[in-house]
């Protein structure tokens, strides 16, 4: 195994610019790493070897010409969750219904990384259509957690998380609708950021729940996560929900803040996130981490977010409702698979969708259709959107009156065993109780590794900020990780 | 709450999903449990609360009505399951 795959993206950039190694060396090293580990981990659905090596060659030419004026991601290998369309490269969202689908355009976030010179290694495995919390709902087999291969990496961005954890790429993109970046980051000891809703364009992100979805980065260092966010964030005329506010210089802010502590930062600790549902070892580790923040100059404030208990129910009405509408486009007519078992148009739709979708996707489509149907819309969907307003107000109140940042666990447990929760959908849904409220409120949230449990499995600390305060999250995360180092390369051996 | 098989089949029809008898039985149980859980929202008072329509309260983001090129026909036809001289081919409906 080449030692190049242990480097952070920012170390890779330094090495490329100084001529210590070439982009071709770097990409080859990562492709070798994928070859050596993917059969067991199943983190990649597709490795784009030839185009990656071609991009690497172009990156070497750029570096020769432009030196340190080369765009930020020149020659840096990146993996992309298969939920994001990639021009000319198969994109199937880990579903049979899109097998063989070759998008004619790039997702804006992918396009921006490519414009900045990134080398796309391939598409990572995920729960089908981003519906799941363990990566066991993929139509192409589960992903295994590099920390313990009998366990899940989390989901739905399990492939991206396992990829970064195991050194297959320094940075990967994922999507997060109810926790699908933060929860797998927590279970794999990586860093995962869900930006503010609208901070990153959703153009080209296959839609699951359009009022909740966000694209975000995984990395092994806070600086790498900031590097990726820097490039992908910002207004996009193709996404009318993307926010026009200027994108801060995250890397500069991090550099300025380095080593300066967090004096005066008020950290809200919501009691509702530390209830009996949370594993005692997780609770202990997160509390210890919050104490460490106090050691850095933070002021701890006990707060209450009273509607927390209703967030899961709210999400499992709104998410499936929006999904039932978004997934109605998969009808076998314009793209994707078409069933041969039909004698009429109606049968074509039904058999295409039934043959193409997995069980969890069908479950959520059915729930969604039910809660939007005549006679049920007011009691379920409209009610859920009203409770959502209350959840948003809880956070607004806490941030305006009591604290600057909120600290909670990410996941109620560490990585569970493959097959442990698959027979009980509701038990699986509980994996996201700490992350879901953040999506409902559209706020930014980051998971940073903060310790190991007695089985040696990683635990994540979640930091949540007000809308558009990614800088605050990144600065706090950086200070925390400098104070409480975690071996992010433990599985790159 | 237990959903009846008829309700599950009806919702499946609305969703253009063909489900087997076995799937229908399983869905009765799974959906019933989930709907039981989400019914807890009835506990919380939402009198006078506005439903969220956008998480940050944004309103319409309009653009000028200027024509821009879209995909070329070949880009779209090459990925279609069945594309004929005049467009996407589908089973006869009339």
C-alpha cells in the first residue's frame, strides 16, 4: 500500500505543488488501494479507472504550467456518491431501476469539483435512493465498515464514508436528507458535513425529499472538508432553492482561527438528545467531548428543544411524501429500465416500478402516497409541516437567546451488525433521531469523531449551527480535533 | 393500527406499484407500525401554526423568460428504452 493514500487532501496538494509526487502517482496509488480493498468493503459501485488516469495526466500538465496558481483540487482524487449524476458515467442510485442509466449532464457540485481539477475515481455505494441508515438497502450488496467488517458503515452514504475511512479517497461527496452524511461519518470515524439547506446546489442530486436533501463532503480532516465545501457551495441558477449569500473563505477562516481556542462560544446542550434511547457509552463520550469544549473556553448552556421527540414522526411523513412524488418519474418511458412484462401502459408503469424498486423504497412510496391521499393529507402531511414549523422555532429560539452552537450525539449507537435491524424498519429509522431535526430545520450540522466505545468502534460528536454558519462549525470542529486527536488513518494499513 | 389489505392495494395502485400477495401482507404490518408511530403528532397542539413551506421562509425565485438550448435530441434518445421517429414509444392507449 502506498503511503500517499494516508495523506490528507491538503497534504496531497502540497506534495503535488512541490513536485514530491505526480497526480498520476497519486491517482494510481488510490486505484491500487481500491483494487486491494473494494471486494471486501463494496464501497464503490463503479471505478472510472481510465478517465481518472486521464484527468490525473491533465492535472500534471496544469501543475507544470500554473504551479501554485493551479485550481484548488488539481490532481486530488475524489469519490462521488451514486446519488449524484455524472455526465457519461453510469449513475444508478444503487437501484435496479436506473441500471445502465448514463446521465447527459453533471451535478453542479461534481462539475465544480471537476472545474477545479479534481480526479473523479468513481461512484460510491449507498442505500437505494438514499433511503436507509446502514447501506443494507443497496441493490448491489451492502457496504462493510472498515473498523469491523461484520458491521454496517451507516447510511445512506455508507460507500462514501467507508471509502474515506479506508483510504480509497481523501474526500468523498455524499447526500444528507435525515442524517445520511453525519450518521455514517460517526460510525466510521470520519468527518461529515451537511451544509445549510440551500448552501450547496441540488441540481444533479437525484431527488429524494426536496425540502430536506443536501449534498456535503466527507473527509479525514476538518481542513479537507472545508476545502470541498469551498468549491461546491454557492448560488446556482439551476436550483431555485440555492442561497445567494456569498461563500466565506472557509480555509482562510480556519487558518486564522487555528490555535486560538473558542473563548466565549456558548455551547447549547439539549437534554432531549441524551435520553434513554442513547447508548450509555455514546452519551459518556459525547459528554466528555463537550467538557473538552469547555476546556477550550466555551461556555456550556443547558437548553431544551421540546419538539425533539416529534422530529422522527415529522420526518417519516414529510420524507416519504416528497419521495412518493419525486420517484413517480421512474416510469420506464424516458430513461432507466423498462419492464417487458406488460400488455398496457398502466402495466408497463407498474411492472417497471415493481421490478426496479427495492422493499424499503416501495415502503416509503406507499407511506408517502397514503399520507398525501384524499382524506389523510390534513391529518398527516399538513400536520407534519406545522410541527416542522415548531421544530424550526425551537432552534431559532435557542440560537437567538441562549447559545451559538449546539452539541449532541450523532447516532444513538455505534456501528451495529449487518442484519441486526433489517427485519424491523421502525427500529432502523430510530438510528437517525439525533440527525433528523437538523434537516427539518435546514441547519448545518457536522459529525466529528470523538472517541471509541469498549468494542473499539467510533463515536461521533454532532455540532449544529444557525443557518449559514458553516464557518463556526468548522472552526469549532478544528479546535476540538486539535485538542482531542482521533486516529483518522487507523484503517489505512 | 392495522391497514387493511384493500387499503394497501389501493395505495399501491395510486403509486403505480404492482405488489404480490406476500408483499401486501408484509406492507400491511410495516406500514401499520409506521403509521401508528407517526400518529403521535396528534399529541402536539398546532393551533394557529403555519405549515412550513420553505425552511428559511424563502419565496419565489424567478428568472427572466429567456429561451436557452436544452439537450439535443440524440442525447435524450440514446438513453431512452424505446425511441422512435417521433419520440418515446409507448404501448398503444387508444
